[in-house]
C-alpha cells in the first residue's frame, strides 16, 4: 500500500519541482532579455554623448559579460552608465555643476572601470565635504579621471591607483587627480580632453583659474586644478 502511495505521490512531486524550475528559469530569461534591451538602448544613446567611445564600448562589454554571471551587478552597472551618459548629454547645457554632482558621476565611472580592471584598479578619495557645493565645469573631473585610467592605469601590467583630492588652498578650490603611470611626452594631443581644460576654466573663472599636469616621484602623474573661490557668497 505504501509503495503504491509513493508511486502516486512521486509524479506530482516531480511535476511540482519541474514547474517551479521552469517558472524560475523563465523569469531569469525575461530579466536577461530586459537587460540586453537596456544595453542596446545605451548603445544608441552613446551616439549622442560627448564622452570617450572606448570607455562606452568597454563598459557595454563588461555589462554583457555580467548579464548571465551576475544579473544584480549588471543592473547596477546599467544604472551607472545611464547616469554618466545623462550627465554627458546635459553638460553642454550647463556652465557649471556642483562638485558633489560631478564626483558622483566619477564614482559611477570608476565603479564601471573596476569591473574591467578588477584588482588592478585601486581608488582613493580625500574629499573635504565643504568643497562639495563648489561650482566646477561639467564633466571636467570625469575627463581628467578618464585620462588617468586610459593613459595611466591601463598601461601598467599590475594596474595602479587613482586618488582624487578636493580641498581648499588659500582662496582656491584645489582638485588633484593622482594616478600611477608616467607622462607620454605629448600630453595635449594624446590626453583625452586635456587641451581644452585650461580654456574652459579661464572662460568660466577668469585668469586666476589654472590647470597643470606633471609627473611626480617617477611613477605618478598629477593633474591639478585651481578654481578661485568666490568669497562674497
């Protein structure tokens, strides 16, 4: 009797588990299709964005690799890339943004690059919170950090470190980006967006604003931005 009862229960148990397996698999497939659709949408937005296309393609490839391996991280990466593209497309409409907003975009950018470089990329922040509401040119910090990755970290076999410092020095808001690497000797032509950084600063903040990039300690590149602080506010 027990044997017959067991034979009757087994098919229903099997059907139950098969049904839930198929249901779970279908939901995963649907999530995968949604993520793939988002990736294609981002590819279309890239055409309109004023940002280094190599980074975009690298980020999209990283997201594709994560879709099956880690869907949760892939969703987060899609959001990070969307934030960067949105800010990039809005940049030409704004003269300045707060440093906090610019820093958040850079954090999204570095999070995406960390997917690609993994342990080869180390990031440090040294931020005076009082500088977060200071005005900066949109996408300027992003450009400098992207240059640090492209011409610095990516050329090091073991990778390296990017450090972002924001503080007040005398009557200036001082921004410093340090990265492992060396100058290639032709910074204005090879550095993505570096040639226009000084011009943008002077147009917005006058002749007192300054940008400089140099090699220090033999294995570190330092990009330094000085923006005069309006003491009347």
